[in-house]
C-alpha cells in the first residue's frame, strides 16, 4: 500500500511538473510575440530609414540644414464613433511609431498636416479636452524638438522657411475665418515679396521686417486642386479602383481659385499636404512640386508612413519612412496562436509530435 501511494504521489508530481513546464512555455511564447509585435517591430522597421542628403553648391556649404518630419491624418477617435478597442489598438500603434521615430531619427521639428482628431467638429468641451490630453501623451516630445500642427477639416503663420496655411479656411465664401486667413496670407505674401526685392530697395517695403530671402515650403491639410489621383503611383497611393474618381473642389482638394491664389501669392518651392490618406506627387504649373503625405494611422491604411525632410533656405531633399504593416503584425499573432494550439495539443498527446510525425512520414516514403 505504501508503494502504491508513493507511486501515485510521484505520478502526481510528474503531472504537475509537466503542466507547469507547459505553462512556462506558453507564457514565454506569448511574452516574446507581444514584445516583438508591440515594441521591437517598430525599431526594426524604422531603423532602416535614413535622412536624405541635400545637394548644395560648394559656396553654400555653410547653410544651416534642418531635419523635419512630416506626418498627416492621425484621426484620434473620440467618444462618439470610437470603439475602445479600436482606439487602444490604433493609438498604441501611433504612439510606438512616433516615439520610436523620435528616438532613432532625432528630428529637430515635426509637422502634423491636419486631421489630428476624428471628431473635433462634434466634440463637447470636455471631450475635446480629453482628446487633447491623449494627443499630448501620444505625441509627447523632448523640449528641444518643435511640434507644429496644421488645422484640418476634422479639427477646428509663418515659421522659419515654412508657411503653414489653414486650408480649411480657404472656402472663398467671405466668412470671418476665411477673411482673416486670406488677409494673413496676403500679408505674408507682401513680406516675402519685400524679402525677394530687398536688393532693389522698393519704397513699398521700407517699414517691413525682412523674412529669409528664399521661397517658402507651403504646409497645409487640403491638397492643391487636382482632378483626381489618376496620375499617382506607388505602394501607398490610392487603390487602383479609386484613382480615377474625380475630386470635389473644397471637399477632396482646394478649389482651383484658392490653389492659384496660394501659388501666386506665396510662390512656394515645395508643397506638403494631407487629407487624402494616400501618397501622391503632383507637379503644378510653375514647376512647384506637391507631396501628399499618407496617413500615419493603421485606421486609414495598412502601410502608413511619414516624410523625412532635410531643408536649407534654398534646397530640400525628401525621403519616405514606412511604418510596420498592420497585416504583418496580425499575421504574426495568427501564427503564434496556431503554434500555441499545436504546442498544447501535443502536450496532452492529442496531436503527434511534429518530429515524430516527420519521422513516420519519412519511414513511409522509404518503404514505398
């Protein structure tokens, strides 16, 4: 009887050890997958991004170069349409991507080209305050990094060699906000013209504080007028079935009139915009290049990205940095779930060991 009890005790202890070993393996796999999908993958992907090189003439080699990041359409969900799981997943993705990019790339300034929030035009004061607090947490940054935000149609000056325009206010219908925005643009245009003409000592510019004598970079949410995305290409351009859909003026893009005014008044060397959630390069009339920056959020596209720019007062160079693809992360989780299921079934002998299965299969092949 004592031997039977001893044998039973040993068997029970053996089963407990096997179960604890299985539990340890399951926890280790889960931890490793979470660590990879929620942290390491951002470092592995963004580490491959490099700042572009600005080609400057030899006599201008002493020009100051600015490292700038441009991203767009983060669309932080609010209390009206935002499911808690959707908010948690997509906001964590943006936070990890942004914080990783700051740590690895060390930009000097970050521009967000509008649509920070998804429900800014409907939010109550308290909901708006909560959304702003979440935004400040997600896009927190060191004091030496400057963060500038351009207003978008879901949200509601001049800096260095950038002109940031509230393109939502360029409806041309005479509203107070529109009139103020247009007046400010005209004033900046006058200052820029005076800076360009300072060598001619124009009498119109005697009282003006001179700005840098260089063509500005125009930053706005809405793209300048274009008929559609038909001429856009690339992995992060609009889907093929959507590229030929005509754009609506003042909805998908600025009106033709507002676009012509901006190009005429400001004469920018480069335009960066958002709103479409997809990438596009458009060359406007006077040879001005416009870059549409894709969305930064998985909620709007599977392959989000941002633009890295090296800028001097006269030159610029741009490069694109892709973030982890959402389907890659989801596929990794699916594979991990399948592996855990196989591991559990094999432990309880409900599934043959993969090595044993392979050995038996090999023996059968030899005998045939």
